C-alpha cells in the first residue's frame, strides 16, 4: 500500500481495514517513514492530548476551513465539529517540521504555522495567541 496524505486524505490502507481502530497508528507511520520513536517520547505522547479549533488553508486559495482538531499520539485528527464521532481525516506528524511561513509565501494572517514533510505542506491558523502557542 502507498502512503497518501495529500489534502489530508482519509483513505484507508489494507492494514487499517483489518483492525477496527483510528487509522495511521504509530507503528504504521513508523514503518512507512522508516523511523522509530523512543519509549520516553511515546510515554509522553500518550499522556498528552490537545484539542480545539484550527483553520486550515486551502491549496492555491485564500480560503480557510474551520476544523475541530485533536492532537494525540503523534497525529492530528480533523473533525467538522467537536460533536463528531469520526474524523474527516488524520495527519500523522512523525517526520514533519513545524515552522512559521516566510514572507514569500504571502500568508498575511496572524497566528499561522506551517507543517511540512517532503512535498507535503499544510498551513494552519489559530484563532488566538494562546491557541497558537499551544
């Protein structure tokens, strides 16, 4: 199976169809990305979870989509609202870099951050400085 993350794809691989769990498990992502996670990092990750609203920038457009986001176990899960039971999509973050967009990227909004891995680039905007810092 081929890893598919473009546009926060929610497609399922054959591995994910075999087990009734949220897709993109840590083991699955580590295998695809040829990486590993230390026991210390894993222990910290399972004890911490963040959730709240973020705005995601649409590709090649000035539009932003408001999503409820849950960050847990090295992965971001995206929902239409906090009341949804199943995510629209997920984004495993192992291997991603977190930066602030440069001037040349022409994103003139406050509280924007950029997640990128190889050719995959995502822009997110927080609604407040507090949320941005978290």
